C-alpha cells in the first residue's frame, strides 16, 4: 500500500472553501424579520404582563429561532396574546365570582 509523501500533500494554512471564490461574511441577523419578531417576544416577556402565556410565547420564539422564519399563525398568536392582555387591563373588576354551590 503506497500513499503520498508529506511533500506531495497540500498542507496550506488557508481555510477550506467550497468554491473558488472567497467565502462570504455571515449575514447579521438583527435586520432579519424572524430576529426582530423573536426580539419582540423577548420584550413582551420582560414586561411581566404575559406570565400567563409565557410558555406559549417561549415555544413560538424557540420555533422561530430554529427555523428562522415567522408564519402568519405565529404572528396571529402573539397578537391575540397582546390583545387579551390589553382587554383584561381595561375590563372593570366586579369582584363577583361564580357561585360555586350553584346547581346543588
């Protein structure tokens, strides 16, 4: 079994590339739609007003970051959570509760 000698091997210090052109710089994700959407979710969670929907928001955020895409359904879900928080803030508190012994 014969192989190449060390002098025959290309032992360059240059990084390997997949094409003959120089490698492109990685894009900055901060300008991308999915990144901004994920940042918006982080800001919502930081307010402390959405603890009741924290798990849902975190799950949406993980999916968006993993796929680097935002679906209409994800947008709608986050918008619904925001609107529900606004409605509950402006809903007058009546102090009444459902009578738990009702129907006995």
